[in-house]
């Protein structure tokens, strides 16, 4: 996209432009794109370290005891996937760090019942809007949280109890969403970017149709099968994998769906009425990385470097620390389940989702209802992933980073004063 100036909103425009610029600078000043990639890795590692330090500083000021703070520090320092994602070119690395900083600030405001003012408010808004530019579903998650807070505010207002903080935090999230959307629109026009395909938002329906076809191909009416083939080729349907939509989606021609989205959805509803059980199973299997404790594809991390698309823009794999590289490669699904059967739970994404759920339950038991905004913020983002193509470690990297902060907020009994 960067080299050919052929941008698409399928990927965050800011991340695409920033990555391309750094790679170009590395080649321009140091003579190779490997130098640009090294620059990206170093900047991301420093950035993640700074975000984790910001979170640790907050935990210190909340009065959290030394032992849990030490455990949080060890987690940020040595959890293998932090380092692996730190040298990855995926957008989720920067997004995860920004989300952590925003979540820490929201914790600070919620627990002190005070909205930031002055330069602190300006700095918070700047980081939050930047976060929204790195992932679209960040805004969707904030919108769900704001809606919940606003609903509670209105319900309390009906009983003549004015919980103004709930209204203020809702408006704050709304400002972030609108500002992020406006800036994204400006970048779209500046880079002359094309809109992403609607297919990207239809991952679950595509999985449901593919599973139903694979399980009931002989039973489906010919009329429905022909209509289905016009959107998804038969060869693509047979590529169905229960945990990821990409094998089917990658072989689709997106144009028919983009041009006839309503007809596609009518077909989806018509087939769904015949096989509701398959639709339910398809959705559950596709979201195992959210709810299924005990191991799944969510710990899968690719350690290999992809080849560039032409001979001019080349990258080569070169490890300065091969021993460390082998160490990180060990943390794959097979080794974790065979050699660390219980400890392996911390490497799977559902563990962190259940931490959010249990954190919310603990706050309810303690009757600290205001602070439910914290798991609601994380839960709103998690809910958006249920409609995505799959669940994997990088998609929930931000939740993993925020888990120590959430658990610390639940641990600390008394709200603290706003951190200066």
C-alpha cells in the first residue's frame, strides 16, 4: 500500500503509513530495509516498556502491596508474547500499548470519581484518539461502554439521583470516538484510500454458511446452493476451518457481496432458518479464543518473516540472539500443552477474558458499582472480537496488558485520589 500509494481502510491508515515511512527511512539512511525493520522493532520495544512503566507507576501510587506489584512487573518483563509482539510489525502492538495507557487513566478517573482537567485532559484525549486510529473496533468498544454508562445515568436520573460522573465519562468517550472518526476521514482523503470491503464485517455469517454447507451439502436445495456459489465459490466453502474465516474468505470475490449485501444477508437468514444449530456451533467454535479454557488456537504466534513482494523491497531474517530466538519459538501450542499442562493456561486468551468476568463479579460482590466501568471497557472491546475473523493472541494483546491493572483495581479496597 505504501509503495504503490494504494491505501485501503482494511488496515489502519496511520499504521500503514508509519510502518512504510520507517522502512523507507531505514533504507534511505542505512542502505537496507532490514535497518528500517530494526528501527520499528526498537521503537516498539521502547514504547511498550514506557507504557508498562506508566502502568507500574500507577500501581505504586494506588498503594497496591509490594508482592502483587512485583508479580505485575515480572509479568510485563518476562511474559514471552510481550517480547514477540514487540518485534512484530502488526498494528496490535502499538494499539495494545496505547490501550493500556488509556485504561490506566480511566482507572484513575473512575476510582477518584473525577474527570481530568487542563493539560491532563488534553494529554488523555490525544492518547485515546491515537489509540482509536490504530483499531476501528476500539471505538466500537468505547461506544458500548459509553452506552452502558449513559443508560445507568438515565435510570438513576429517574430516581432523582444525579450521577454526573457517568454522564461526563460517556461524553468523554463520545468525543474520543468522534475525533478518531474525523481524523481517520482526513487521512483517508489525504492518502486517497479506498474503503474496505463489507466482507470484513461478515466473518461470522461466512463461517456459518461454510459450516452448514460442509455438513449438509447434499441436503441443501439446489437453488440455495447456486445462490451461495455466486458469493462464495464451492472450493472456498470446502476450506472451512472452525476457528478462522480466512481460508474461506481469502478465496472469495468480494465484489458480489459488496454489490448485493442485502441479498447475501437474505440468503444467510434463509439457510439459517433451516439449520440454526449449525449456525450456533459455527459462532461458538469461531470464538473459542474468548471462552474455551484449556487451550485452542489462540496461543498461535508466527515467528517467520514474510518475503517482500518484489526484488527491490527485500528483507532477510537475521537473528543476533539465536539462543533467545529458539527460546521464544518453544512457546507454541504443542509444547505448552505437553510440558506445561497447568501453567499453560496463562498463555491462552480465554484466561484473560475470564479474569475480566471474575473482576466484574468481584466488584459486584463488593458493591463497588462505579468501578464496573473498568471491566465494561475491556468487555466492550472483547465483544467486538466475537464478530471478527478469528480470536488470536494479538487481537487480545491489549486485554492481556490491562489485566494486572484491572486485578489491582479490584484488589485495592478503597478508591484512591486522582494520581498527579
